[in-house]
C-alpha cells in the first residue's frame, strides 16, 4: 500500500540512493519464485532501514519475519563490526534462499537464521537488543512487543512494519478482522507506553520507530 501521490512517490524514490546490486538480484528472484512477493520491504523502505541501522550501528539485532532476507541485508549494512542479526521465520522453505543471499553478501557470519515460532524462540535467547524489526504475523504484534521489551537495551530502537495496514486502521472496523483489531491496539500501545518515544511514518504501508528510554 502506498499513501503518497504517485508522482511524489516517484520523485522521492528518484532522489533516494539506489539499492545495492545484490538486493536487486534478491528482489528479482523473490518475485520470480516466491509467493506473496509484495511482502518484500522494497528498495525505498530498504534504504530507510539501512540508514536507521547505520545511525544506530547496532551490536545485536532481532528481526521477527525474515521472508527472503531482504530487510536483514539492509539492516546488516549498518551493523557494528562485531554485530549479529538474529532473524526468525516460520517458513522453512525459504531458509535456503535466505542463506544463498546471506553468503553472497558477505554478512553470513553476522546473520543467525532461526526457523520456527518466534514466540517460542525469543524467550530462549540469552541476549539483549539494540535494534528490533517486527514484520511478521500482525495478530501477534502485541505478544512480540511484550517479549522483546524485557530484552531491549536503553536507547534501543523498535521498528514495526505495516502499521497502517493498507489504510484499514482508519476505516470502520470489521469485528472479525483480528489483524486490524490487534494493529489498532498495538499502535495505541506504542504511543502510550511511558518507556518509549514513538513516531509513526507513512512510509510504504506504515513504519513506526520507537526508541526505548
């Protein structure tokens, strides 16, 4: 979902640095071979993720929702030299494609892949995080939030994707639409939790940046 007028969006993209060649290749292969390729972060949002990571220079990153690895590679661009990305996805069929591009990127030693339910995996992680990117099943966003908050370092950043949900967050709520219902509650939670400073950006389908105080 895009909220800017097409001409403005084209101008924005034109005046934003191009994605690296390896991400162009990953994007192309994703569109050719994988279901729901629109789940990719895409070149513009990818550059936003890269820039935020470079500003933070995180030593420890958690990504909930790897998909084909595009966003992980964007975040890896800003990693501290000794930094590690822990990235989780429940779809084991995507593991080899992720691994292929992680190796090709040269970041393979800094990216640790997990396959399974993030709600089960996160509690087993004996680490704290400087940066977390949440981009998985929307119905569990609040559950993910409560799991990660106890593992966030002071000054850490939580990035939450798809928080505008194709504009459904401002439409009349269908009580059977659990994803939208949870996102509405999640957006309120991020903006009302005293432990956070939050700004919601209308980038692509909505990206929230929350800083842990």
